[in-house]
C-alpha cells in the first residue's frame, strides 16, 4: 500500500550529499525473544526545531487532534546548549550533554586532540564520541529489535550495537518511501519486527533557520510535518497493530538580530583551540596557556555576550566543570545574550532563525512533546518538563530495564502513562 502527500515541491526535492548511501542497513541474525514479541510498539518521531507553540501557531490540525486524544505538554525544556545533536542524543539516553560527551554540534576533545563536527559523516559514525546507552542499544541488548529512519548516533555502533534496521542519514530518500518502509517494518513476522522505531525530519529547522520562525516558509514546513505524521499513523493502523506515538523536537527557534552580528574577539590560537558556532564559542586551553588572564581580557571587552569560565557556568545548565564527564566543554565560554549571535568563522550570511540559547532565559527555544496510543492517558495537558525524562517514558512502555544511571526519573512517565511500575 502506498501513501502520497500533497506537499510543496520545494520541500520534497531536498538537497543531499553526493554519492549518498540510500540502502537499508540490516544487522543479520537478530530476533525478538519470545517475551519481547509480546511487548508494545513505539514510534519516536522528531521534527527538528518544532517550537513548543508551532502546532497551534500554524494550525497543525492532525498533531493537535492526536495529542488532544492523548498527552500534550505545555512545552519540553531542551538541555543546554539547545542544539540539534546534543538534544537528540539526550532524548534517547536520558542524560545531559555533558554526561554523554556529545556537548555541542561542533566541539573539541583535548584528550584525543580531535574535533567532532556534525557535518563530518566519519565523526558522526564513530562510536567513541558517544557515552550513555541509547534506547535502541538498550532494546537490542535485551533482545528487542529496533529500527531507525534517522536519528543522531544511530549510524554509530555504540557499545558495538546499531539498530537492527537503519539508514545512514541523507535527504535523497523521498518521504513516501520512508513512510512505506515503516509500514514494511511493522508487517514483518513477529520475530523480526521492530518494537522501537525512530523517525527524524529536518524540514522545520531548515525553513525556520533560513526564513525565520514567523515566516510563511516555516508555516509550510509545519504543515508538511503534520501531513507526514498523519500518514505514519495511517500506515501503522493499516498493519492492525496498536502503536504508541511519541512526537518530540530537539529545541525550538527564535528570531535573532542577524543584521548586527557580534564580531568574534581576537583569540591567540597558539594558546587556545576554538570550537563551537555563532551561539556558543568554546575556548580550549593548550598546555601552558594562561586561562585567567585571557578570561579577564575577554571579559573586559565583552559587549552583548558573556565570558564565563567553565567552573562558573550556572548549575541549572548542567554544563560546567562538575558535569563535564568527558572534559569536552571549553575552559572559557563565550555566550551571546539573546537576540545576538556571533559572526562565526566561514559564514558570510547569518540566518534570521537561531536556537542554542539558555532555555531558562529564552522560551522560544523550548521544544514540543506530544504522545498518544494505548499506553497513554487520554486528554492530558501537562506542564513543561525537561527532555531527560523522555527516556523513562519509552523504557516503561517497552518494559526495558535501564542499565545505568540517567538524569531523568519516572515522575513524568507516571503522569502520562496508564500502567506504570
């Protein structure tokens, strides 16, 4: 059965990497255990940058109707920095970025003297960058199959384990093909059928960055995502299975002053490695560098941004010395005050839409949480909560046993699920 969406051509034909691998990756020899075959099903959907208010702002009627029948949060609070890669990984590990080691989209590791860049496909697929236990790794280790049509780190063999079925991230595969593949996964024999499926879309982030969160293009992208979710629900229902849906975003989006970007101050690169981007610049001291004198000099000239030592970062952000488990946070951090951003290296034009700001100061970066299905309570509106708690919701539904300490707890799971332990 095929599903076709009436969506703008400009959103269908997306740019892609040259010579992209579009084939499904399958780890042979895995089966669901007899006990796991009886467990529920969860499709975890992420729409990048789908701000907490976008569904109502742009009348995403399907999402509003589905979440009216299930659970909707006033907002979901992203972890700091409110960026794509750290927060997607937090959602599936239940751990703050400083506790997983994935601290930024672009950062430096002083121990290995290597840079992580989310556009570097080799680095993205290198499991050494990722701490914690993602949901699919937890499931597979407990003999429950999983599948991924994209998610941060799903391409990396974390703890030697990928999802049983997954695709390397690319934008060449048409959305209808992705939806059909979810239906095919759910129609597999019980022993081969994934009980956890992750599904990621970048459209809202792409449009809201380029045109701003209040643009007609951002609204069109929200409508596109709404249509995709509706088709995913349809294809799931056609299988006869009772599937649970969890719809989230990694962060929101805000309008910044892109006409007057902050010039990055002069930094002695013989003494410091520079990483980050326009929303958070991190300075890593090389051996022999005087951190205090550099900090004082930068602080004296700072305008429209803060200069903060790692040990002085606010505790609420879980992004300081005490939380830096992998020593991947810079010794000195340059943190713009909203709505300002740095004119970062290699960029000539600054987008009007941004995220990455402190979620306790800038509400626009708050994310979305909606959920519905047989495991969820009906007609529940809940208060905003931290995204480290999504992990517990999904492990409870699937009956998975966490293997390590996480930063969330069962409070939200108990609030939204019908049957909890």
